[in-house]
C-alpha cells in the first residue's frame, strides 16, 4: 500500500468517525449591540465606609 492510499484511508476513517466541522460563525453574528443605561454600581452614598464595600484594592484585601 502506498503512502497516499494510507492517508486517504485514514482521512476517510476520520471523516466517518467525526464527520465534518461546523460552519464558521461570522464575527458580526457573535456580537450584539445594546444601548447602555445607568448602572447600579455608582456609589451615591455620602458614607465613606460604604466606599470600601463598593471599591476594593489589593492592599485593603491584604489588610495593609
């Protein structure tokens, strides 16, 4: 058996086992544009301790 016949047989076996790849999805189909609105993450509280609950930094997390 020649090398080419072996490769064709291997390709046929692979195609029979796994089928073919799905069609590619275009980038435009993967993204959706949505109108942004006001977020609830804005801290409007005058209490300064509330800012520590809303905003975090590594030094505060480590207790430094």
